């Protein structure tokens, strides 16, 4: 299990390191992620938490690059295409 966690806060980052043998944690407030680099050793095992906004950005879907597919979808919205009946109701 990692003994270091770097997690985002509203105004920076918290650097948490497990204390020696007593189960407590040392917490240090950082303004930027760059401040964490000198606190880490090459052999440290750590977890980097990501802000929710960064995670949500990965879930967005981009529009189709196929112009015909995009035109068809636009036409379906504008012309009242019924997905159940698979036929256009107006246009």
C-alpha cells in the first residue's frame, strides 16, 4: 500500500505521508504540484489524485467526423425522426 497521497483541494494540493509506525499521517499543504517533487524520493510509492473536472473531461464524446453521419443526425432532430418507428414523421 502506498504511504504517500497527493490529492487536490480547492486551492492547491495536500501531500499526505504515513507517519512512522503509529498510524497517523503528516499533512502538508502545497500551492502547486511542482512543490511535491522535492518531497518525493525515486523509490517512493505514491498515489496522485485528479480533480473531478479533469476526470469528467475525459468522458465527453466528440462529434462524428463523418459529415454524412452528422448531417443525418441533424436531419433526424429537425424533422422529427421517430426512433421507435424508424421513419420520419414530418419533412
